C-alpha cells in the first residue's frame, strides 16, 4: 500500500506557488486543489471568514484523511497565522495551529 502524498505550498501572493504546483502536478501526477472561495472571504465578505475557516477547511482535512487522496494544496492554514497577525483580524487558533 502506498502512502498518501499531501503537499502544501505556502507563501505570500505572487511568489510562484501556483506555477510550482503545476510543475509538481505534471511531474508527480497529483491533482492541485486551490480553494477559489478563500479569495471571496479574504477580499470581500469577511463576515463568513471564520465559519469558512472552522468548517470548510476542516472538512477538507477530514476528506483527505478518510479517502487517502493525494493532493497538492495551493495555500492552506499556515497562511492564516501570518495574515491574521498582519491584518489584525480575528482567527481561530485551534483550527490553524
């Protein structure tokens, strides 16, 4: 039985994460997941940000654990630690820690 491969690319905007993900995906034959809804909550309606972080992101983790699916994640929880500090916004440390 092979081990699950989960690769998380982290970093600020415009540093090449998506390009690196595409190259890794082609080389390793692993799909890329980039949550499009995250941008909506980062840039738009922030009232739904904490519920998304608490439930949407943890649902993804449950899915990966239960299915053993390989995936390349183009950004995930570690960014939230930095961004919540920078933008002085509330976050859920239990989810991102």
